[in-house]
C-alpha cells in the first residue's frame, strides 16, 4: 500500500469514528447499527466492514483515539522546563474541555456498555492503565522538581484522585449543564497544586 | 388506604426499584423490559403497572431514592456540632461507597440515557440541583464555623468541585476496579479539607 493509500485509509477510519460517536450518542450503543454509522459517515454499509469488524471494534478505536490524545498532552507537560507549572497551566483547558459536555454522554454510554461487555471493559481498563502510568511518571517528575519524594503508593493514590477529579467534571456537565466553568477552573487549579505540593497532603 | 396498605405498597415499589436497578445494569435501559423487571421483582407483568407508569417512571424513582439518601446524609452533617469534622469524617465512607462500584454502571446507564431523553435529563438535573443547594448550605455552615466568609459564587464553585470529586470516584471504579481504596481515602480527605479551609484556596 502506498503512503497516499494508507493516509486515505486512515482518514476514512477517522471519519467512521466521528460518525460512530455521533450515532452512539444519539441512539445508544445498542440502538446504533453499523449501517446507520456507515450512512452517517457517507459510505456504503459494505465498505465500513473493510475498515472495522463490528461495533465493538469501532468503540474500542474511539477509546484508543482519545487515549492517544491524552498521552500526547501528558508527554508535552513532561517535556516542559517547569513540569508543575505546565500541569497547572493545563488545568483551565482541561476543565473547559471536560465541562463542555460534548463527549460526556458518549463516555457514559461507553462506560455503561463496558459494565456489560467484558471485551470493551478490557479495552477501557487497558487504556486507563496506560494513562495512569504516564500520569504517575509525570507527577513523579513534578515532585522531583520540587525536591519532594513520595512513596510510589502515595503517588499512585494522588493520580487516582487527579483522574477522578477530571472524570467527575465530565459527569458534572451532564448533571448540571449550567455549571459556571470560569468559577470552577481556579478551584480545580488550586486542588491540582495541592495534589502536587506536599504541604496540603501533610496537613490533614 | 390503611397505614398497613400504604406500607405494603411502598415496600412493593422499593422491590421494583431494586429489580429494575439489576435489570438496567444487566441489559441496559433499552434492553430491559417492564415484563423482565416485574419478573425479577417476583410479580406479574400487570401488577407492575399499578405501581409505575413506565420505565422512565421507574428510573426517575431510582434517581429520587438516591437523592433522598444523599440529602439525609447532608442533613446529618449539618446538625453536627463540628460541621467541618463531620464532613471530613464522612469522606472515608463516601470514598468506599463510590469506589465499591456496585451502582456505578447503573449510574452511567442513567446518565447516558439522560443525554437522549429530555424528561429523564430533567429528573437528573432537578435531583442534582437539590443536592447542590444542600451542599452549598452545608459548606456555608462549615466555613462560618471556621470564621471564613466566602462569596456565594466561590461556595458554589467549591461544591461543584466536591461533587465532581465524588462523581469521579464512581467513574474510577469502572476504569480501574483494582484502585487502592485505603490509599485514596486520605488523599480525598485532605482535598475536602482544602476545599473547606480557605488556606489552600488562597494559595494558588
């Protein structure tokens, strides 16, 4: 396959993922059919099966695509001269993205389906494990720059809470769509700073 | 209706809600039928319609039942002599309950469906609004006991983040079922303390 062919193929796959995200959100995982996804992506029902085996395959790729985006962001923060500042700087953008709610219902759909579908559950947990590992390494680097040393278990627990905070903001966008994003962002930034800086952690 | 009749009716309704939670978790909101819920609750398909109009009605009552439990917990903390301590004391239990994951997939199902179903979305948002109001009043009382005064907007933002934290822990139970609950609880307790106490908030 030539490079151009391979790029065209990849573009078509991305097109299907976008269409699928829209269909899953609108009709639910079980309500959405491969035919409906193909139609939304503007391709024939037969053609979609050249790109993806089935709906599980599509949803798994949606999970993996997002994971790649997250990992790239973490890598960028990891490379910053001041890792702590890079993390704090990223908060406002992360809060905005989580509270925008654009993908929140889709994520709920994926997590609900993962509760019933062991194959999808494995994909979700594997992606999460990769994200956790990267974030633990990032937080470790941030602590080292502050000359703080923490047990790996403590670093792991803080990363869990960090991830809970951002997963939770996504849930908030559904429970309270009128949430005041500008007021919430600085509160989250202070908690992230508190999670990095040992002072608060030692306080309780 | 006599008191005994009314209690019996209420017990039957609770029985249906438990059965429905099980069915929604197993088959999804759309996959579960009223007949299946009735069967799981050990009653005839006809009888269930004496208690609930339809599935939306059932799921709305599940949301409201949980809300009642949350409001009762908040009221208990509000009545404590030391509101701040009561909140901190509640954290371990709250973390344990959110991370146990027993209802997490059901909540994801409800939130995914709320993304498609405006009537259910209204129920979810209304319940959330009640919880928010109670928690804002609780946090206000906690701040007052510490002689801290905060603008209502700041109190609202902190409650949002508090709710995000606990909603997020529920999501974590699905993404990482092996999360170390005992290591996470003290980190959450310190963040909750930080959310109440102005020190950390002022720091960033």
